[in-house]
């Protein structure tokens, strides 16, 4: 059975649109963490640099989303543009996981009176 192949705009809408939404979501969560918490295992400069890179990537994602929407899904995003976003999201996940692990360990220690 031959199924019709989706058109490029349909394919972009199916794959790219949710991917851009995901990038935006994870960058927003990362901004929230980096702007509100003191990440003790990062120097102030490292935290500031990571925050700056997240803000820049979020602006790039927002620009890509605007272009995608303005052209009704006719414009894609080069993989070479998205790979740094993906790497940055992974870096932010690593920071968040480590921060939560340290924060929960400190909470457990304080709750048990072992401070």
C-alpha cells in the first residue's frame, strides 16, 4: 500500500514546530534556575556565561519560530543551527540534575540534623 508522502511544509510543521516549542520550554526552565538560584558548583562567571548563552539561544529560537510562523511553515532551520541549541539544552540538564541532587542532599542532611 502506497501512502502519500507528506509535503515539506507538512513535514516541517509536524517535526520542526514541536521541536522549537521544546527548545523554548527548556531554555525558559534553564533561565528560571540560573536567574533565581546560586549554583554553588559553578563560579559566578560560569553561571553568568551559561545564562548569557541560554538567553542568546532563546532569542535565536524565538526568531526561528517567528520566521516559521510568518512563512506558514515554508522555512526550516539548518541542523547546524539547531545542534548548538541541543548541546546547550543538554548542558543545562546536567547543571539542573546536579543542582537538584545537591539541593536534595542538603535538605535531607538538614532534616536529619546531621549538619
